[in-house]
C-alpha cells in the first residue's frame, strides 16, 4: 500500500512539474500580474519608439500620460470589480 501511494505521489509530482515547466524555468512569471506586465511592456515599447526618434518628446509625454491614465482606470475598475 505504501509503495502504491509513493508511486501515485511521484506520478502527480512529475505531472505537475511537467505542466508547470515555464514556471519552474522562470519562477517570476508565477507572480506576475498580467495587467501590470502588459502596462510595463507598452511603456517599454513607447520608450523604444521615442529613442528611435519616431516621435517628439512632447508626443512621447502625451502618449505616456495616456497610457498611465488608461492603466489607472483599468486598475480602478479591477479593484471595484473585486
């Protein structure tokens, strides 16, 4: 009986670790907030566009302000929903 439980436990452990391979390889993804992560990616892309001189500084600041306002609104909606 103990051997059977050990085999089942090992099987479950292997199955879970296989399904969570991405989290095991990069544990920070387990704790990442999708909304914050998407916002950070948008800000990074906006900054890259500015650094590639695809926009003026005023346009950069305006778009950054808009992204921040959108993010704040989404967070507020999420908090009100919870």
